[in-house]
């Protein structure tokens, strides 16, 4: 039997690649559940390296990042935007053709 290997190590390695991080976050958004997106955002933030340094770069307390990206988190859009910008990404909206078909 092969020894147990934590998938999170491989996930964090993959999420260091901006293209992978974008795909991961977009898939979480498509799920439609804000909690799924917040947990994915935490995964991408953790992949950036040391969370304390990352939080300092974002000018957000490390504990605040953990709280706002938890299952019970309810962050402001300003804090979500700040974390996304610190990762090096930005949000972009597109028209949902399914919702606006005429």
C-alpha cells in the first residue's frame, strides 16, 4: 500500500501558477456558493507562501484573512478585493448569456 500523501501540498504548488489560480478561483465562482469561493481564495492566498508576510503585504491582519475566508466568513467586498489584488489578480465581470437571453 502506498503511503498517504496530502493533496494540499500539490494543490499549493499548482496554485502558485497564476493561470492555475485563475482557473481554480473561476471554477469556485461558477459553483455559485460564496463559501466555496472564499475557501478557494484562502487556498490561493496560502499558496503565495508565508501567510504572515502575505497579510502584511495586503495590509490585513493574518487572523482577519483566515476569518474572512472561513466557512463562516462574511467579508466585505473591500477586503475580498484587497486579497485578490495582493495575489496579483483582479475581478472582471462578463455578461451571463443564459440569464439575459432574449
